[in-house]
C-alpha cells in the first residue's frame, strides 16, 4: 500500500468527525497500514465506540466506505498468474 500521508490524515479526520456527527457513537478510530501487507493480515482497522453495537457497526461501515472513496490510497495486487496491478480502494481488480 502507498498513500498521500498528509491528504489522508486531513480527509480521514473529516471522515471520523462526520461519523461522530451522523451516528450516536462516543468515539471512532481508523488505522490504515502502508507498505507490504501479507495475505491474511489486516490492512485497515476501524474501531467505533457506542452504547449499542448496531450503532458502532453502522458507523464503522460508513468510515470504511468513505475511506475507500475519498482517501488517496493505492494497493498493488499480485495474482497467481504472475501479473500485478495498482488499484485504488474503490476499484475492483480484474484478474486476467
């Protein structure tokens, strides 16, 4: 994974603030790993605190979807046929 760090921190903060405003949660956190991530390892971690877990789940869904749409993060996918390609979070890779 590679990212535009400063832009991600700025936009990521806005996403978390929006989640706090739009969902009845006490707090939220999102961590995106950068660099090499092995298959089976987590690239993104989201935590949302609320009185009721359904509210936290909804806020978490909002955070991950907005993160994929708005943050400048790319990942390079490697395929079993030896090919690879860079994709953004909103793109669906096509395996040839």
